[in-house]
């Protein structure tokens, strides 16, 4: 499997509360606040999150 670094692929369009200030750590809150802004049709995106400490793979269909 080949990986490609794409820092502008995702964009957080909805501000969320700071977690260190008691913000909600529910994964769905984060998931629903991020959109894909680059064409990634039918590619798998691996998102590594240092706060929740888990990896999420999602296939994007645009």
C-alpha cells in the first residue's frame, strides 16, 4: 500500500470546543465537523487523530 501526504485534503468547517477545556470527545462530533476539499474520489483516507488516539479509515465517494 502506498501513502501520500495531503495536508490540505481535509478542512474543519465547524469549530468545536477545545478538548482540554472540557469539550466533547465524541468521535462523531469531530467526524461531522470535517469535510474533504480535494478530489479523492474512491480513495481511502486514513486519518490519524492524536487526541482520540485511534485511526479512522473512510472511503470517500464524490
